[in-house]
């Protein structure tokens, strides 16, 4: 892996799945190479990697020590055209992540919107409203 940290006219980052281990292990592995690590979160029936509040606090401390930031990728995909109950569940999940990761002061948040089959042809005003 090339050392790109501080050598680009923009910030350079990597994902939290570079090495096996914890988010902290991956942050340490990336620290010499990049300025930011994207925390790729998932919460499914097969497994969950969402850290505890204590782990987030330790990660924030480590970021400060290493001069790193983290970007948080929400663990849910958002489809703005599902029913209001489905939207509320997704919004609540995202808001819980915002609260959990607040001590980390994320550089950015990543949300994936899905549902191209639900988009109304030629009119995105409903999508923008939601």
C-alpha cells in the first residue's frame, strides 16, 4: 500500500475492512496511509458490527492520537418511496447512529438511497420532499 497521507490536494481515506479485527485495529493499520477511515456498518440477521458507546469513545480518542477522522456509513439503505412506517424505521435507525457516533465527530455521513424502481418518471418533487 502506498503512503498517500498528506500527499494529495484532497483528503484520502480507506474502509474499516482493510484488516481482520476491530475498528480500532483497522484505524491503526490505516493511520500511516490515509487521513480518514469510513466505518462500514451493518446490522442484519446474519450479524452486526455496530460498536458500543464505550468502543466509540475509544475510537474517538484513538482518532485524536493518530490525527485521523472517521466517516460513518449508515447501516441501512433508505428508500424514500416506502410507506411512512418503513421510512420512520429507517430514519430512527439513522438517528440512533448519529447519537451513538456523536463523540467521534464524524467527518461525514454516508447514506445509500435505493429504489430506482419506485421513482416516478420525470418528477422527483416527491423524492425531494421526503
